[in-house]
C-alpha cells in the first residue's frame, strides 16, 4: 500500500514485530508513509481510515487456534472495525466454521496448486455481502455464488468422476459445480461429483471410472495384478485407510498405472478405479 503512495498505520502489540516493521519501512524508503505503532489494535478507532486490513494471530502457545473469537484480535472486533471503514479485508483460517462468518462480508477461499492456503472476508464497494467465492492460483480462476446453495442431488456413480478443488469445497460451492456439469454426488456427505458425460473445468480434476468395487483389499489387489498396474495413485474421502499402507499391501508390479478412490457411495465403503481425463 505504501508503495502505491498510500499512508499506512501499522499496528502490532509485539514490540519485536513493531521494530522489524519499522526497519523494513526504513530499508524500503517508505518510513515517511508508514507509521508503526506498538499497541493493542482493539484500542484503535478505525472509523477515520479509508480501508482496514486485519491479519489476526491464529496461533497461540499451544498451537493453532480454531475459535475465531480466540484470534488476536477476535473476529468479532475485526468485523466491527471493518464495518466502520469504506473497504476492509480480514484474513481468517481456511477452516473457519461458516456460521462464524457474518452476512456483511463476501468470503473468499484461495488455493494454490490445489492446496487451500488462505481465506479472506471482504467488505465494501465491489463485493457481494453473503456470497462465497473460490479462487484458484496460479490461474486466477474464480467461482462465486450466493450462500447457501440448495443441496445437490445424489445418485449412482457414472462414467466420470470429478474431484473439486479444495477452495471450492471450503467455500461450499460443490453444489454449483454439480449443477454446471449436470451431475450428482456419489454420497450426500462426500465431495465427489459424478456424471455420465465428460466435463472440463478449472475447478475440478476429472477421471474416467472403469471399475466400482465394494471395499475389499483382496479384490483390488487381484484386479491391479490382472491389469499389470505398477503405479497407483490413491485418493480418499470418507475412508480411514492410509494411501501408503494400501500401496504397500498391493505389491504393485507392471507397466500400467491407475487411480483408486477410497470413498463411500450411498453410505457404503467403495473403491472406484479409473484414470485421469485428458
């Protein structure tokens, strides 16, 4: 912000962090635009400012903090501060409960290479209060929908299976993908989407399913031996089996490759075997 010529007040109650921030501002030649204040930010009146950005401490002495009200500063204070400013952005943990997110913000989950890295609450002009958004990096593809969406249909496994990006799952936008591809969930509690026709989207990884088996290690091992599968990718949702343990027990050998999904279909432990589309 300071590099763009904007005057910034930076607040942190940790003296060492404040000193490092001052040193960085000096080193970058921005000290005239950045005021660093060692203070409790909850005692700062944010109403005179054009924008507010809050990156609360989400770790304590015992590790990661899951309760947003235990953040430093708490999410409730950050939200109140955001509502006093024309624009605001609040960083939150990607796993924050959706019920902790107020209706005043647009909530965005951001993934990088499929791994969910960040979540941000946006306030002000240009954002849709109550909407949920998933943004994928490095492509920049972004998907948004009002929340909550209606529950998607559930049905049998079709020829194709789609694994939504983690940001889409965190943003509860799987139902939007189901509608877009004309598909259904394989189980009401599992974020795997299936359809009978191929579908291409940056928000999913697609697979063609060749086999569906009840969960049975011996049957899977026999099928993989018959197909001469030497390279096996194991994915799971709703299964306690560890991928490395499964690969070890399969004793793989051969030139072929396959992907196995350990999941539930209509509540039943199931193995789906296939290969990536494209």
